[in-house]
C-alpha cells in the first residue's frame, strides 16, 4: 500500500489541500464571534442579587 501512495503524487497533494482546508475552517470558526457577547437566557433557578436581604 505504501508503494501506491509513493507512485501517486496527487494523493499527497490532495491530502495537503484537505488539511489546509480544515485548518482555514477551524480558524474561521475560532475567530467568528470574538468580542461579541452572546445573549444569555435567564435561568429561573438563579437568585436575583437585588432580592437578597442582609442579616440584621
């Protein structure tokens, strides 16, 4: 099987193109929402800090 890959240089080029495409895709995904805060749904179980009463 190794001899077949060595005789077919297109397989090496195709692998390089696929690897480069995956790398570019991952970089786009990682840098897509930098600095943007995503809207957060309120959770009914969370306590509102303004409702807390200090101890007497």
